[in-house]
C-alpha cells in the first residue's frame, strides 16, 4: 500500500480464484488481477473455448468455482489434472500433453491453459 505510487498494477501469481486478489483490490486503486482471471480473459480473446490442465485433482473444484464466479463457465471446455503435486510438474510433462490433447480432441477446446504457476 505504501508503494502504490511506484507501480501501475499488480498480479497475484497463484492460478486460482485467490482471496488475495479481492483483498488487494480493496486497499488499492490500481488494477489487481490473478492468474486465473487474466488467463481466462486472454484465452477468450484467442479462441471460442479453452481447457485447463493442472497438476492435482484437488484443484479441479476450486478452478471450476472460480471460473463460474468470473463468468467463464460457458467458455471452459474442461478442466483435467494429473494426480500429482506442483513441485513434480516437470516430471508430468508427458501426462500434461496427453491431457491437453484430450481436451482439444474430445472436449472441443481451441486452446489450453496450463493451470499452475509453480
């Protein structure tokens, strides 16, 4: 808050509907965005439907809730996840690629968002 005059805005670097985004908006007059809302907004400009692949099944309901709250439910073709942890994301590369292909081929997504800032 003390440094607000030194920045144009802020990004909360967590791919979720993070409460820090709303909390920061309450104390700042600058634009504050999270990775979920900025990714979904960008994806909506680039294609009709997007899919999200992420590292853990525990994120799926949280992401669905966030996507609905942000108004992107009709643009999200699917959310798919590996059965792992974020710190092992690099070891999940092949599985993430397969999940992405599935979302494109079976769920009708135009593009994929990698849903983890790790």
